[in-house]
């Protein structure tokens, strides 16, 4: 992936997160997540440029999307937790 692709991937990732927050219809959670996202923006962008991270997170995103489309909140929650656990692991290793 080129750096242009990675920048685009990072933007698409942010858009996916925004749309999921909107679809949730949970105003309080949306506001909280948007504040946290603003604080972690530098980490999100940095993660996109780690070698192999896009290839790892893309299938995780697909699992989240598939669960949402299937109307399966339990599967969406599990997929999201797994995705976030991977992010936490990568951030810990990078620090």
C-alpha cells in the first residue's frame, strides 16, 4: 500500500466509525466516543501507517459491518471488542 492509500484508508476508517456512531442512535455514547476520538486522533493516523495494520484491521471492520447488516448486536459487540483489543495491543507494543 502506498502512503496515499494509507491516508485514504485512515479517512475511510474514520468515516466508518462515524457512521456506526450515527446508526447507533445513542446520543450520549456518540458524544462520548467523539470526544475520545478527538483525543486519540494522532494514534488513529499513526496506526494506519504501521506495516500490515490495514491488512489486519480491514477484516475486523468487515466482521463489524457484517454483524450490523445481519442485525446481530451481540456479534457486532464481539467483533468490535476484538478489533479494539487488537488496537490496544498494537499501541502498547508501539510505546
